[in-house]
C-alpha cells in the first residue's frame, strides 16, 4: 500500500504549521505501507491542483491530509466534507470566497472512505485524546476534505481519502491565553496510529462517536 500524506504550509499569520511539521517527521514506512509526504499551499484550488498532480505521479492507494485546527484540544478525524467555501479569513494568496461551491458540479457533501472510528480508537489506544469530527469547517481544510473525495469520485475510482485535524503546537499558544496545544511528538504518534488503522482495517468499527450538538 502507498499512502500520500499532505500537510499545509503556515497560514493566518502563524510562523509554523504543525500539519506539515508532523508529516515531515513521519517514517518512510508505517505498518508496511509506503508513506509519501507532500506540502500543500493553504490556497483554495491550488492545493487541490498540487494534490492531483501528486496522485497522478505517485498513484497512491490512500490520500490522508492533515490540517491545523487551532482551538481544538484533541486529534479530530473528519467524517464529512461539504461543497462550500465560506472563508472567514483570506487564504495565503488573498482569496476569500464566500458561499461558493468547491466544485459546482459536485454533490452537497461527501463522506470520507477511510475507517474514521477505527482511526480514532487506535489513537486513543496510544493514550492520546481523539474524536470523530462532523465538520471540517468551511476554509481550506474542508476544501481539501471535499475536493480530494471529488477527485477520487471523478478521476481516480477505487482510491481512499481522509482528513485529520490537529491542535496548535505549544509554541503557538504562548500568546494565546487559554488555547489548548499538543506536543509535536504526540501528534506524530497519533498520525502513525491513524495510518496503522487505515492499513489493517477492512471495515470500520461500529461505535457511538456522534455528538448531541
């Protein structure tokens, strides 16, 4: 198995993005799967073009993307991407689409097709807090969650994709009182556990991971 792991560059005024820093630290092989790291720009559509080029070149079985979710306290594995860009802030090239579809011809939403609940459980088994998320936001992370699934459905049938949100690093919250953070080594361990679950889980586990609000 070959897995393409993507991580964003810094955005929103931050000097570092834990997503690409964690992806860079992943080993070349996890649970027998070859890991290919890829930095992507925090720019609507351009990020998907970079991913599309890598898929065409590397032919991975799975595309697993990682993004920073400042303010979230745990590792959150996304379950769904929606077909809307509604950006509260501009991306790294000044684009700020509001109420625009990611792909006008696409459906309203896509569920990811990786074993989300098994990934969360495997991360927890390492003593790291994790949960299923039912919203990837409406910025570039959701753009990738939805957009990669659309690429798979329309160009690369049979492949799988998913998205994992991670907290700030400790050095990012020294000036953000009350904001949670997680050490980079722990994030890397969590991503490793998630990949292991992707590799060896044929059918996702059945577990109550929903929310009440």
